[in-house]
């Protein structure tokens, strides 16, 4: 059964994202619950991917641990047995797919880092020879490694609308120059750390996006999800071959299916066939296990 906010009727629902439900817990905390929903092209699809929410949560928590010396995260606890009493009735629904977090005043940009040229960055490059104001060498193709990682911020679009790449100057106008500089520095530091860790495990981190915000004490924290197959492109290093779409551990498999299905993106999205669902789940689980070195079944049993 799909997870919706109606299951948590006793809690104050703050909002629904493409994947997550957000609830208030007191004045300074929120409960973030990851569903098994999946989106593509900024549209929520009608078919869910079993255990996807648990994969996203488990992987995010692992990455927060790897990055803790660079930036604090928004997580207070992910142990449902430590949650406030008001959450006790929902403990089993929350196990493995939820995080109790500091409430953040979010910076209203998405902080994107790219190490390889693909996706919207490729389209910008083909049109202008640059990505978000970063000039790039001639002759790059889909999947090319960039000379160095670049920071390419984007807007934060409402559900159903598309994020748009913006310049660093535009980002500074939106959040202020000092914060924009700090976000760029942190984004590239995190991307560098994550790229190295992924490479040790035979995985290329092509690109990813982060979200940051300040807590009630003014501390800048890394929020939302981090370095998951929903927010990142992960490619198996041994299969990397520039010049076209790369095999991936993320939802590119679903994007490719939808493109080939003939869906026009204006009508409601089609249901996903069973083989696509099974293959997508397997890719998400493999990403979790290869990156963390932990069995996904072990994560579920100890959550």
C-alpha cells in the first residue's frame, strides 16, 4: 500500500515532496519519511519501487557519517525507539525509512556538482559551450569526464515544474553573496570526498545535488537526502564509455524506459511494468550495498 501522510493522522503534516512526507515534531524538529514513490522528469509516477524509501534513508545516513567532519547534517536520530512519544504509534511504519531532524530555514537554491558531462549540463554545453557560466573544452560528449568538478546551482522548482540551471551570480542574488560562496565551497568539498569514496568501490559519481539550511541556532547544516540514486548519477566505473548514455545505479533506467515508451510528458505517466520495477529496485539495492559495504537486508533488520 502506498505510504501517504494520511497514515499519520495524529501528526501535523507540513508538506509532501516527490518522495518524502514532512511532519512537525515540536517547534524545532521535523520528521522526514521516505516513501517508495519514484519520479522522473519532475513527475511522480503511478508505480512504486519496493523498499526504495529505506534504501534512500539508509544511504543518506551512511553518507552523513562519512561527511560529518565537513558539515553537520540535519539528523537528530533515525532510531525509531528514540523518537518522541507522540511518534510511538507509527513506529513500525517509520522504521528504516525515517529521520527525526532539525527544522531548517532552507537556502532557496539546489547546490549541484558535476564531475562528468551529462543530463541538463550536456544540453547547456551543446547550446553554449559552457555549463552555468563554466567554459568547457570543445569536443566533449555525453559521459565525458570534466577537467575538474564544477559547481552549477539550480532553482528549486515546485512539484511538477522543472529546476533550471542558474549562474553563480544568480545564486548569489538569491541567497546572498557570503552564503553563496560558502555553499559552493562546501558542495565541491563534499563532492570531492564522495567521488573518492565511490571510486574506491568501483563507482563513478557523475553528478549530484545538495540542499543546505540553517537551524534555529544559526548553524548551517546539510539537509534532505544526500548522494542517493534519486539525487545523484552513479555509474559503474568498469563500464564507463563516453559518447552516450551510461549504465547506472540510479533512476536513469526508468527515464530511458519512459522515453522509449512514447510517453509525451503531458499526459499522466504510464504504469511501470513488473520487470522495470524489479530491475530498478535491484539497482537501488546494489548502489546501497556497493557504496556502504553493508547488506541491505542487514540494514532493514537492524533499523
